């Protein structure tokens, strides 16, 4: 487990209303033990990159956020490059970018950015941080799990990383730009009924929490 990955996951969880940043949650996302996550949090706290308090959610310091955004920029630039150049799947580009992001210098990242024409979003619909560490704030983009019933939406982001998630999305034509209708929310069971392409699907929260959309006019 690298410190860069740890900071990146904290940032990603901070951006997702359905996630928290407690060490146990970060540990689950990284596939490590809660004890290992707590040790890393304490270590990064000593380096002034993370604010750690026992039993509280982790918070990035301004310096920690800056480092996280640098890694995220490299990750999303690589995803865009691999998707456009090799037509790799959304799961494949995420997996490869996870490895490439840590071996990429700032110089190479900017060469890739220039080659791609300074893209604003990656193939998942995620905004790419600027070289200065700025990230555009998205307004109106919400997970399908809290979308209004009987309302039309367009998908703007697919933020999962699990292969089964992307396989499901691919088989059901759930892509960035896909239009759908949220038919009903089953709040007690955390399930969302949607319709697209004349087909109805029932999504559990493991999927609907990670499919973001905005309402159509």
C-alpha cells in the first residue's frame, strides 16, 4: 500500500456522499486490514498530510489534498490515453492506470495531456484536475440511489472500479451520455428501478451509488 493510494482513496471517498473516510472504510477500499489503515493514517498525520483522530473520519490537509489531486490527474490522463489509443474497456483502463500513475513524472503527465488536447474529463466522466491542482466542482450530478422518481436523467459518471460493475454497465448500455428514467426508489431495501432502451432494471445500492447522473431539462 502506497501513501499516494491512501491519500487518493480518502479524497475519492470525500467526494462521494455514499462513502465515509473512517480508517475501516479506507481499508476495505484498498483491500488491507483496519489496523494497517490506522497505522498509515497516523504516519501521514505525522507528515501533516492527514488529520487523524481516533474514531473520527480522516480528513486531508491542504498539502495532502494537493498530493492526492496530482495522483488523480495522472490516473485520469492515463485512462483517457489508454481508452482513446487502444480502445480498452473501462475496467481495463482503470486497472492499468492504477499501476502507471505511480511511475509517471510530472513532465510525462504534461506530455500526455498535451497529446490528448487538454481533456477536461476521463472516459468514466470524472473531471481531470488541472496542473495547478484545481478540480471543477460538479453541480447537479447525483448518484442514482438518491435521484428523484419519475424523472429523466443522463448519466455523467461511472465511478466504480469493480470488473463486475463495468461488465453489468456494458451489457445494459449504461454509459456516460446514456439517457434513462428513474422509475421508483425502494428506500427500505436501497434499490432503484430505472428504465432505458425500453427495458426496466432494478439496481441495488452497490451499483446505483456509483452511477452519477443529472436531470434532463
